[in-house]
C-alpha cells in the first residue's frame, strides 16, 4: 500500500535541523497510484448510478424486487472500495470534476435519467474490469459479472417501464402518411399522448427507417411509447418499444423470439376467437375493431359495439377500440365499455391535434380517473 504524499524530487529536506530523506516514488508506484485513483473514481460512479436507479425502482415503481437487486449490486460494488483505494483520492487535482456535457444538465424524462445512469454504471464497471486486472484479478472478474447483471437489470426495468406506460395509456395514435407527420405527432404528444404507432403501408424502406427514427426520437423526448406497424426489423433497427401485428402478419411466436420478452407486441383482433388466441399467445395488448367502417382500412367489415362490450367483459390485457372513432362518437364507444381507443384520422387530419388529443383524453379519463 502506498500512502505517501506524491514527491518525485531527489532532494533532502531540512526540518528544524533534522535531515529527513524523502524517498521518491518509483515509476511503478506512481502508476499504481493512478490505477488506484481510477478504481476509486469508478467504484463511486457505479455506486452512485445504482443508487439513482434504485430510488426509481423503490419510490417510482414500488418494485421491491428490482430495488433489492440494485441494493445488492451497490453493496457488492462497495465491498471492493477498500481504504487503500479511497486513500488515493485527489479531488482537487482531478481535472474531470469540472467536465460536464450540456446533456447531463438537462433530462427530458425519467426514461432518459434511467438510460443515462445505466450507461454510466456499465461504463464504470467496464473500467473497473480493465484496470482491476492490474489490482486484483478477482475484482476484475467480479466487475465483469456485475456488468452482465446490470444489463439484465436494465432490460427488466425498461420492460417494466414499458408495460406500466402501456397500461396507463388511454389514447393510441396510429399515423398515416402526411406532409406534416412530425408536426401532427408532436402536437398530439403536447396534448398528453403516451402511445404512438408508425404506420405507413407504402413508403420505401429508407424513408420508413428515416421517419421511424425521427418519431422514436420525438417519443423519447416526450416519454411516450413508440410502436412500429407490421415490421419487426424496423422496430429493432430504431430501438422501438414494440411492434403491432395483424392476423396476416408475422406470427406472434416468431416476433417474440426476435423482440424478446421486454418489448411490446400488439395484435389486431376482430372476434372472440382471435381475442382468446391472442391472450394465450402472450401478446401485450390487442386492437378491437373496426368498431365502425373506416376509409383508413377499406374492405374490413365493422364489428360494431357488440365486440367492444365483449372485450370489456372478457379481455384481461389492455385493449384498444379502433376504427372510425372520433370526437363525436367516442362517448358511444366508452359507454359500450372501452377505456382505451386508437385513432388515425381524428388526430392525423385534425386542425388542432393538441386540442383534440386533450378532448379525447378528457373523455376517456371521465369514467375512470387517470391511473
Ligand atoms: C392498434 C391497432 N389495431 C389494429 C391495427 C391493424 O393492424 P393490421 O390488421 O395488421 O392492419 P394494418 O394496420 O397493417 O393495415 C393497427 N395497425 N393498430
Ligand atoms: C389501421 C386500422 N386497423 C383497424 C382494425 O380494426 O384492425 S381499423 C384501422 C384504421 C382506423 O383508422 P381511423 O381512426 O381513421 O378510422
Ligand atoms: Mg399489419
């Protein structure tokens, strides 16, 4: 262990007539000091990041299991923070304390706070793994294991967040091709929209990818969920929250294999049998419709309000009434038992999408207050 104050000069020092020989640090010792400082700083960084995530699991989600996993990891990190590493700390001499990125001073949503801190923990653990090899090989191994455990925690927490927001979402905007796509969507997000689906049946893939990326970014800023219609590959490419499939699209089991358990899968249904099959297959939500005939989905016969009432009594997962729903008939759909609706034209063709979003949400929240 090296605890001396750094001094690399080769001079003798006189103190009150007593000659004290100050030994210089060897180059090896200097490097060791640097390694200790790196380990000290990154042990702190990992622990702080874990505490930030833990607070959300505990107070935001009331999820004892996730909070406990954060605490366990935090304690394991702390175990490696030995006095000799702490003693190497030199905060005034650390140029890094002044360095902040503007993005660190502002966060758009809880999701950004969580993502930034997961990134911080994972980076810190990677640094600990590499420099730990120069200190204690067991520490390096332990940090590698912890990094993988943090990846698992991140995936469970983000999946949990997605499901929570899905259950809370009452209004679902499904887009149609439009010159003002981004403006319309942003206006709806400003009105309180928390669930968006990108649907374009004709765009070529490069435009599809470009628009999906931009919409995902917008949703990220507003803390809304972003779903891609039909295309699992596009959903994965833009890191969407999930995909919406129809009865003729890719089978749910295949989509689940590709997307994993933490992303959302929605499925369109038009009758009881499709609803029961969808639930059995483990989809996260279903579309229930078309309630009314609609030019947005030409040729699909309306199911009417009967199927809405059936869903209200029998569907155990979130479901969205869809098809021809607007500000004039939303109360009929709500009276038939719907708590959630999905719309295309009502918002994509609205002159004031923010106001229409607010109105539709106010009607949906009227019966049952916002969860
Ligand atoms: C929420 C929601 N419900 C139903 C659909 C329709 O899906 P699908 O039957 O696959 O038809 P297309 O949208 O792909 O034409 C949907 N997209 N969203
Ligand atoms: C995309 C879609 N799917 C439906 C289904 O019932 O599966 S109805 C629909 C279109 C809904 O559009 P609008 O709100 O403009 O009527
Ligand atoms: Mg489809």
